[in-house]
């Protein structure tokens, strides 16, 4: 008779468990699409029962919106960081355009298209898409304003 020894399970804090769920959902959203973000699929990815996922996200729609928001926020922070010390606005904008193209951002580009399509039918996702679009407009607008103000101060400085 053989016995298997199971490792001691460590209970995660609610915040850590929720973050783990959102990270797994964002990964599934990026690689497989938002339609694949289900309580069952995320439970499988984490090796837990779907009931645990539903404890944190009572509806799959909430989890889908959170997964999209997490992935989109990570993209924004990577491409246009809120803290922009050490370079001019023009340099940051050039860095943004250089990084935003190419295969590294194909998954997130597909995710945005997927989210915009599904948001026509899902109000929670529609609100999250609008929130992310506003964050993008704000961050990009701030960078452009910073550049314009920097340029105008250069032009108005007496020689």
C-alpha cells in the first residue's frame, strides 16, 4: 500500500488570491481571447475549483472585465509610464512609438479588438473599455501637453 504525501497547503490572503485570479484571467484573455475567460477555465489554470473563482468574481462578466482592465493597464504602464523622469516628452513619445509596434504587442492589440467587439453586448466590459480608453487619452494628452509646454518655454526664452 503506497501513500502519497501532500505538501502543506498555505492559505493565501484574499488580496493575493484575487490578484492571482486576475493575472491568470489576463493571461488567458491575451493568449486565447476574452471568450475563454470563464470561471471553470481560470480554475483549471490555477488548479482550484471554479467555486473559489466565483467567491471572488460572482459573475464571469466581472472577471472578463477585470482581466481586460488588468492587461490594458499593464500595457499602458509599459508604453506610457505615469512617471516620466529622465527624458523629454519628445523622447518619451518616440519611445512609445518605437515600442508599440511589432510582435510584442500583437496579443494586446487582438485583445483590444476582442474587447471592443464583446463590449457591444456586455455592459460591464463596455464600462471597462471606456475607462481604459480614457486612461490612454489622459496619459497621452498629458505627455503631449508636457511637450508643448516644454517647446513653448524654449521658444519664449530670450536669447
